[in-house]
């Protein structure tokens, strides 16, 4: 683990250590739709585990907002520390976290399900670039896990965004696990 950013404690599981580290970074003090950011990050990881996602994607779920997102302004860790995050959670997980945080949702989400769905809109770099089908699948699976947590924990969020989420899930259907798609359909009706 990287000293100064993540705990070097050897007690508890890797997942528990990451949770403690996120709290030390202040994730439990940042308000989120239904509780703290730390709680949301934990639940997003739990959704991915329920879907049977591989470990790197689950770790990304626990850290998906560490650099901020289009919906969460501010960051727990600056982008300049990407190398340290990669050393702590793995290169693959960090790349997924970066992509999720970098997404310009207003520009990219409408492309999903269309001919340009592999043209990613990167808000950090200020440009579009190609993503592979595997990268698109990871992005979509993480996105549904994130949104599932929000609809599961906030009836107001579910009421307000139900139709948009139904549309997004349909456009992502070809790129997500059956478990993720079924869970979203069941949750939003």
C-alpha cells in the first residue's frame, strides 16, 4: 500500500483496509444522495459483487468517485496522484476509476446504444477518444451499479430519474451483465 494515501495496516481484508482508507480521506464527511460518499462507495462495490464482477471492477466500484465525477465536484485525491492510486488498487482498477470520473455524461451517455458509443467524452482531457468494447462494458456495469445504489437508497431520486434511468439501462443492455440489467429493471419498474 502507498504510505500517506492508503493504510499500511495488515489487519482486516483488503476491502476493509480500502474502506478505512477512504474514510481517512474524508469520504465519510461528504454528503451524498442517501448518506455519505463512503457509504455510497461501499454499496456500489457490493452491487458489483452481487453481479459477479471481477475483482478489479469491484475495487473500481469502491473508488469510482475518488477523482470526483461529473455529478460530484471536488476530489478525494488529485489526478496528479493517479500513479499512487494505481500502485494501491491496481492499474486495471485505477483505469476504470479514471474513465468513470473523466466521463462527460452530458456528451457521452446519449451516444450509448448508438453508432458512436465507443467514442468516449473525456471531461478531464477535454476531448473525445476511442474506448474498447471491454472498457465500455466496465464503464456501463459500474454506471448501473452506481445508479442502482442511488435508486435503492433514495425514493426521491428513483421518482425523479426513473424514466431517464430506464432509457439509459436499455441503451446499456448489450454491455452489462444480465444480473445488472435485471436488478435495474426490477428496481425502477
